[in-house]
């Protein structure tokens, strides 16, 4: 079970008695903001209370603060000593000392009101590190806004400025790695936050569906799922905060290219191939190379179907028959014409493909497709057989993938320029 940890810093200032308020509740007058916070939150809420101090702050304030906390009923009070030396080398020591007291999954409530010198900066870095390395939950980051002459000093919670790192990291993983997992985990962990744009189960589920479609190479469902996810983002943009809008725009721009235009016919035409290119581009960007090679190989077969009238769907028998012709076209590209060997049923399909094949051959496209098919298939077969026929996977998978992508893009441009679509 996660521990509830309170951690605060004692400085060397001459703290004046004050009345502090938090969550619409007011504490008894005290010189110590820590006392006010623990009184309001509840003296038995925390499993451990850590007070960080230098030797000077220990001598000046620790005994009085500890006595006051004990009177409130606070138990498990622990002191953490840090050096007063401000040499940069000691900053790392402060950082590691604080880390050593925090366990995996702890819930942290932090007070930075009296942070010693640059300790708030060091601890801010520690919080960011702990969120990633120990999966802590930040419950609150308090600052007691004492001001002379003001009757009641508010205690403000700056938690969102620390949690935003988690949201940003989650969005970055989605955009860079097609990984929505952290987005879901952060949304589940952070119950109250001002950055509410991504705290939406429907949005998280939409991107989970989209990224699964990409990773599973569901090329005929990617566009529909991208449209659903991007439409949800568009709905949120109107009322989004500036920070939320920036992150929403980042995600939208990454996936918007996967959405089909309203004029999309579903046939093996120019728009179809442009969408496939966008899918390959995102897969390569996310280093999902096996999936990218799979889509590119399927595109080679699809070139043999550009004169077919049926829609590019595999959800029905007619659509599946189309893909059989695509596989046949790839086999035609893989071998010299004198070596073609096909069954009687395959020969019937070949008769339908041959007029297009001859046109492409006359246009100089077949020779390009043959060279590309031979090279790309070697890599795709490596993935298919877990590279068991090679000592290791090829070390140029990424660069070759980008080169194959460029070659396919050039071939599509040539097909368009020569009016094949």
C-alpha cells in the first residue's frame, strides 16, 4: 500500500505568528506553516512526516516545530539533514538525500514555503525524477503566502505546475512513439488538475484504438479511427487552456494526415496511395519498422489493382478476391516473365492484370517495381522469420525503410503524371 508522505523544509528566517488558511479552513495561529497544514489536513493523515533542515535551521526552529506538531498529535516525525555548503557539488548530495527517503508509489505532499536557498529548484527536479523513476503521486505542493499586515495568509497549491511534466511526457509518448499507455495512466492517477483536456476516458480510448490499428497494420480502419480521435480533439480545443491547446495541437498535427478526404472513393486510386504513404510515414517516425515494411509490401501489390473498380475493402468476399490479385501481382514482379508459374485460377486473374502490367512496363514503371520488390522483400522476410536466416537483423533497417518510402512516393508521382490513376 502506498505511503502518504509529507515533506517540508525549515529555513533560518524569523518566522512571525500568522493565521494560515487552506481548503476553506483556517488553522490556529502559529509561526510555522507546516503546523497549519498538518492541523488542517489532519495530524494522522500522513504515514511519515519529513522535515529537511540545515544545522543552522535545526538549532533555530526544529525543537519548537517538533514540539508543536507533537501537541497536534502528529507522529512519525523524521528529520533530514543537508549541508549548508552552496557549492554545486553539494546540490547533487541534497538531491540524492531527498530521493533516498521516498519509496516506489508514495503519495507526496510537499511544502516549499521555507526552502533553503536553491533547494526548491533541486526538489522540483527531484519531484519530476520521482514521478518517472518511482511512480510517485504528487498530492499537493504547498506555499504559504505570508504577508505582513494581512489577517489570513492563504496556502496555495502549485501541484499542477509539477504534474504538467507528466501530462507533457504522456503526450510526447503518444506523438513520438504511438504509445497512449502513459496518457491513460496519468489520467487515472491525477484526479484533480487544471489540465483537463486529456483527462477524458473517451479521448484516451480513441487514441488507444488508433495506435493499436497502426501497430496491427489495420490499414483499412486507421483513417476512420484517426478521424474519431481528431474530432474529439477539435471539440476540446474551443474551451481549452493555452497549455492544453498547445498539447492538443501537437497531437492533432501528428495524426490529422491519416484522415481521408470526403472525396475518398475507397478504390485503389491516387488518394488511396497517398493515405498509405501517410501511414508508412507515421510508422517510420515511430520506429515501427516491421509494420512500415508490411504496409509498403502491400502497396506494391496494390499497384496491380489501380484499374479495378471494386472498393479497397477486405471486409467482404469481393474485397478479399482483390487482394488475391495483389499477391499475384507481387509474384509477377518477383520473377522474370519466363519463370512465371501459376495455377489455372491464377492465370485467369493474370489475364485481367496483364493489360495494366504491359502499360506499366512500357512506361518504365515495372522495372522500378521489380527492383524495389526484390530489395524490400528481403527485409520483410527477415521480419517474418524473426531474422533466423541471418546472424542479426540488418543494421540499415531504418535508412532502407526511408529509402523505400521515397522510392514508392516517386513511383506514385510517376503513375499520376502518366495518368494511370
